[in-house]
């Protein structure tokens, strides 16, 4: 599969409903609507939850997560927390604690544990750098998802929830089955905000069973 040309990418953005919606409502990315649609269907984030957002840049998912935990309610402030982690820096987002680092690095865990010793929800919208060779991109996507899953197992409370993006392909089923054995509920889902031609799918897992 060939890499998209820059002009084609710009054309798609120009006519993309969710892109323009995000721009008009202040979300950092159109991906914010994917998390909104996932949560509307599966209710993965609740008020006062502690949420860790992996690969959070530019911050659209963190913004939505903060809303879902009750952030911004002056009359009844949330007891929850959103922690965003990424190798790239992220501009300040109200109510979100940002850690710049690698999720597999013990130093990153040290920084997380300064803020919390557990999480109710781990979310990941990470994608690999696209090469244009689908088998390579899909394998890299699964690799990132594997790392996200290993991370989640270290920090999730009993009964916690996990949402992760992965590209469909030959490695998808084995990864899905691995996640499924660790949760009471596990399902793949493609939100409407995902582009029609995209091979991405989200695994929504609820009720973590700590081994």
C-alpha cells in the first residue's frame, strides 16, 4: 500500500467533518471524537477515575478524558486525575498532568508513581510512524499495543478498563485473545470518527482480572 501524498492528505482534511468539528470546539485533534464515541457505547471512563493516556500528543484524548472524569465542574470538583504520557512535548491542557517519556522506561514509572500508584483506566491511541508497507506498519502497531497492554497490567486496579488502538492484520487475533484472557469483557470496535479507509480498530476491555 503506497504512502499517501501530502496533497491528498490535505484534501481529505479539508473535507473532513470531524477535523473541522475539532477545530471549532477546541479539541487538539479529530481523534477526540473517537474516544467520545467509544465511551458513549462502552462507558469506560467514569467521574473521579484516574486515567492514564499513552502516546497522548497532541492531547485530544486527554481533553476528553478530563471531561469524562468530571473536570471543570467548579461546584463539585473531580477527585480524579488524567496523566498524559508521550515522547513528544504537549502544550498545557487544563487539569492534565503531562509526563514526557517512554512508557517502557522505569524512570517514567517513577514519575507516574509520584502522582498515583494505580489507574482506573488506561487508554492508548498510539500509531507507528507509517512506512507505507502495510505488513510492517501493522506489525509495529501490534508492538505498540503490546507495550500498552504490559503497561496497563502494571498500573490497572482490579476491575479497571483498557482501550487500545491496533491495525487489523495477521497479528490482530492473537493480540486480541491475549487481552481478552485478562478482562471480563473484551470487544473490538470501529468508531464512526475513524476514517472509512482506515484499518485501525479499537480493543475495548473492561473488568481487569489481576493475575
